[in-house]
C-alpha cells in the first residue's frame, strides 16, 4: 500500500423539518485510471423537488467526469442541460466537481475543479490558506436573465493540504439571526484555520462534521437550508489491522502473533477463539467490556495492546450492514459494531488477516443465513469500504 492517502469525506444536515436533502454529494473512484471524482450539487429550494434536481445534476456531472470528455466541456454540457426557473430566471441546481488524478506512487496529485454558483471552495496547507487562480467562462443560456460564470482551475496538492467545498447552507448560516449577513466565506475560512490549529491531524470526516455542526449552531440548531461540507485531505495513511478466525494450523499461531506485533496502527480482533489465541500469545487477560452493549450485538472485550476485541460473525455481519447502507454513525446505538465502524471510518488502509480453520458452529443451519461464511462477510466488508468510503484494503489468509 502507498504511504500517501487521499482522504475524502463529507457531512450533511437537512433543512429543519425535511426528511430528504436538496444537497447531493457523490464520491467514486476508478482504480483503472487512478481517478477519484467528488461532486456536490445543490438543488433550488429544499425537499423532494430539490433532491431530484440535485441528483440529476450530480449524477450527470459524475458520469461525464469519468468519460473521456474534457471537464470544461462536460460542464458546458451540464449547463446546457440544466433547466432554468421560469419565475426567478436562475438555474434549478448548482454544482462543484473535483476531479482528482494521481499516479501509482501517489506523486503529483492533480485536482481539476469546476465551480458553478456554489460558494467558492477553500484550500489550506496546514492552517494557512492557499490562494490560487481560477479562469472564468461566461455562458448565456436560454431563459436566463444574465450570463452565468463557471469557474475552472487546476492545481497540485501535497501532503498536509486540504480542499474544502460546501453548499450555501454553510456560508448563509446565521443569516438574520446570530449574524446579520450570515457566516459568509470569511467566517468559514477563519473557523477552518482555527480548527486545524487546534488539531493539525483532524480528518476529513471530523473537519466536515465540525463545519456543518457550527453552521447549524449559527442557525439556532434549526437549519434554514440544507448544510453540506466536503473535505479532501492529502496525508499519511492511518492503518487498521483486522484479525478474524483462527489460523489453519496451530503452528501458524506464532506467525499471527508476530504480524500483530509488527503492525503499525490500530488493531481489531474479531472472534472469541481468535481472541483466546491472541491472549495466549501475548499473555494478556481478556475482560468483558460492559461500557457498550445492545441486544443486537454481543458485548465487546478488552485486551491490553488491542484497540477492540469483539465477537466474530454476528458483529462482523452488523458492521458490514452498516457500511453497505452508509448509515449515520452518530445515530447508531452505543455497541461494539458502532465502535468497529468508527475505527474503520477513521482509517485509510485496512489490512485483514483471515484465519482459515473452519468453525463447525457456523455450518449450523439454524444460524441466520446472513451470517454466511467468514470469507463471504470479509469480501462484502472490503467492497463496502472500497466503494462507499474510498478506503484501501488488503487481504491475507493464514
């Protein structure tokens, strides 16, 4: 795995009282040509209509970004396709597209950025803002009352740099309430700088959440618009090791122990038998952790030197389900599955060691079908992490 990671994540709060958002964010990676595309679209208004318009725009932008068509031409196609509101003479949706290209060794990470009518994106190196040049293309569309500006820019990003994109629900938060003119770009800029100074290694997930929560606070905890923030962060990877299942032979136990000792990062042991093996190898006691539990997931345990010890198949199945459905972690019950997911989402590279000794208990036809066989669960776990969260995963059998 590479020693550089592109951390992309977002946070979102719907307009108060709405059950569906008018802001839509899409994130995809094409490993065949080392490309990541992040697209944020804001539909006019809120609710279902805004969501449909934003979804149409975001999916169109996303698909065109992965096509051979130049991004500038793609933006013109989107603009020509987007309808214009008859009454207000403005576009039914806005968009920001970040097309991220990189080489196999993660050198020369290049960003092609297109911005249409969303607040201008921000760049930071550490806590210091970076200014960069944008070119402006003016388009006159039928039924629009004025020419519209579409901004294009291209730049390289290095380790420690961040790109921050957001909808106007962020910059207009507090408007007419805590702030007469709203939070505005200057307010967001200052807040981001202070957050990074306080926590220089803050992840994209944590920073985007902090910005969205601050905007909601400025709205008196009753958001006046959909609030969405996206953060792209170039940094050294955070690694996690998952060990699940006992090795095929007892002789391989020592190999497993050495791999755990040598791993630089967080460590999760999933499975009672596996935990007993690790406990014996490290001569560390296992104690039940009653600080988090639920009826759905068996309780976790504690072991010195291991960040999380859980039961095996039931917990793994629950974790996979959460990741596949992209459930909001903050709304999950406080149980081992939530802790498991939190560690994974705060990681960039996940290495999984799967023991290949068959546990006869999992062949019992009375056990729910969705538990499956360990290899199937692990395959689903990797797919969810790679496709839904752009994580890097690797797998080894022992």
